[in-house]
């Protein structure tokens, strides 16, 4: 999607930044329409369009004869705080419940706030469609060759190496394995470095797919306290790895799912060293690294890896299309084990799709698309924050994601989001209950919302209906 900011959008974005940063506080008046029009050299109707846009996002309200005021719901909400976690590793049992939750969220008529999927209209589908036709015509060998091993396209690996120059070091072409999605990459890495019964350290809350992988491979999960701004606690990991009982550490350091945290560089450096020193293989999922909201692309932990101990996994599911099913891992010194796992799992990765991706990454369209997409996701996340602040109980805590497009919400203790889930789906709203992000059943009063879709009036209404189910009068007697 090529997204040039319109003038009203630029003004709305600037004003929204000032409000969210707390420079104009809830209840205070915005500069007048006339003044904005004069100082920004915009027509009155453009200024009004910007203000209406902010009104739709729930940040400001118009008061007749008085102007526009910052709404109280626009105030920054307290983020959730990191929780302490059990000392012991535990087997995981979330998969069956998770599958039911994700399937119920895909029913027609249910607002898509469960799975972390972007709206198809945000993806460059037309360009990809054209490339598929062109690639199949121009490279007939891709459909003719057949092999179960080493079908990684050098053209794609070259693009992946080039992309990494600015933020990772760059990565070496020789350490890549192209995979069918990030999910596959994570599974291959885990299988390459663990045996059934081993313990894997994960964030708490953790992306549920990681818990599912741990569950199905017969591993145990050790939850490490994780801060909503700075990510996994290095101190806690340090303590946990002292007795050598952890085989691998699996985490999302950039715009984590579900917290949206970005680990500071210094922590990444410490984590790379700690895990290397202790013989703990580190698997990092960088799928949201390019979807940062701050100016600079955050670096992966891999950028601080001196000994090849970090396996960096990612895919293009969140920025080009989840349907491509194409991802990769830069596997460092584990590359040959990972490549073997790839061969026995799925052979090779579709060569036509690899070339389509290589050609898309080569074009300038990719950078343009990413610039627009980052802004769009940020606006959608902002709109969801404002909407949750409007409709959920007053003491609700909300994350301030630093990238990606999911939001983590902590509700009052008495609200059990697993118990509420069936009623929410019946009311036409899906979400993922918090306990599915924990091996030990923590976070029953939390939930995750997908903000991958434009914040339409239908989505706003879905959030309102969900909030209504949390009102004391709507809760079962024991909880109310
Ligand atoms: C952190 C994280 N990793 C991996 C995935 C899955 O990616 P893929 O579609 O490439 O398997 C997701 C999707 O929700 C995700 O949030």
C-alpha cells in the first residue's frame, strides 16, 4: 500500500502526538480552528477534517461554541506491571483451548480482534499478484526443478542480507534457511537444540504459539518476568540459568506479542552474552522488528551475538501477506541442524514464492509500503487504546505498544476473560484470553486484542459491546 499522508492526516497525527505525550492534558482546549488554519497554512475545512478524525479516534470532543477539548479517555492509561512467575518449569497445556478460541474468532459476523492478522486491504496484494504471473513466466525453471533440499533462492537470501545491513551487522548469507513461515522457523530451531523433557525459558506473558510448540515437543516452559516496556528480565534469566537446567530461550525482543515491548540495546547485549556464556541457545522472533513506531528500526539480539548462538526467525506475514507463508531463520552455528530439521519436516520452500518475495524486496515499493504500514498500524493501535479507555472498566490497564499491532489489556481482578469468552463471541466479539499466554495459567484477568484492522465504527461498537459484558451488572454473581 502506497500511503502518502494527506494534509489533514499530518495535522491529526501531530496533534495526536502532542495529546498522547501529555502536552495538552485531558479537559484542556486545543488551539482554535482559526489559529491552526493560520499557523499551519491550511484551509478551515482541512483543519476541521483533522479534528473530526481525532474525534473519531476518541482523543478529542467538540463542545458547541467552545472548540475542541482533549477527552479524559485520551489520557495515558497506566500500563500493566511485570508479574512474578513460578520458580519451576512446567509442562504446557494450552493447545486445545487455543485452537477453539482461534476458530471461534473466525466465525462470520464476529469482530476480528482475536488472531493477530492484518486487514487484507493493508497488504500489497495487487503487486504480489502481478509478480506471481511475471515470475512464473520469466523463470520457468522454478516450476520445473524439484528437490527436497537446498532450494533456497540466492536472490532472496541476497535481499535478506541487504535488508539487515543497517541493523544487524549484516547477517551472513551462509547462515540462512528459508522456511514456510515464522512458525516453521521457530519449530525447526526448537527441534534443533532441544530434547523432549528439556526446559525452555519464555517471556511471561508469552506468544501462545511458542507455548504450543513447547507443548507438542514434550518440553517444559519456564516463565520469566517480562516488563511491558523493556521486555524479559535479564536478572531473572540470569538467576534461572545458573544451574544449567535451561536448554533454550525463546522470545520476541522487538515489539513483543502480546506486550508490544522493545528490549533496550543494553539488555540485548547482556542477553546475548549471558546465554552464550551459559550454553543456552537463543531463539529470537523478530517478526515485528520492521513494524516499530519510533524512528529507528530496533536492532535484534542477533546484532550483539559474537559466537553464533542466536537464531533469528522472521517472516513477511505481518507486512506483505500472511498467505505467502514464507519466513526464514539466520541460524548462526546451529545452521546445519536447522537445515536438517527443515529437510525432514517440509523439504524445501516454494521457489516461486521465494522469487516473488525477492523481486518485491528489490523494488522501491517495499520501503514505501513499510513507511505507510507502520503509520497505519500505529494509528490503529492508538484508536484501539482510546476505544478500550472509553468502554472498559475505569481501572483497566493498557499497554503502550512500541510496534506491531496487538494490545494487552489488564482488567480488574474479578473479571475472568476465559469465562467471559463464550459470551463475548455470542455478542459478536473475539479476543484471546490472557491465560493462554501463560504455561502456568496466569493472566486470567487479561486479554489480547488484535488491532490489525482499520478502526471502523463496527470495531468501535464491538469494543463497546465487550466493555458492556464487563460491567458489574453483567458479570456472573460470584464475580460481580
Ligand atoms: C510473534 C509472532 N511470531 C510468529 C507469528 C506467526 O508468523 P507466521 O505467519 O509467519 O507463521 C506471529 C503471528 O501472530 C507472531 O505474532
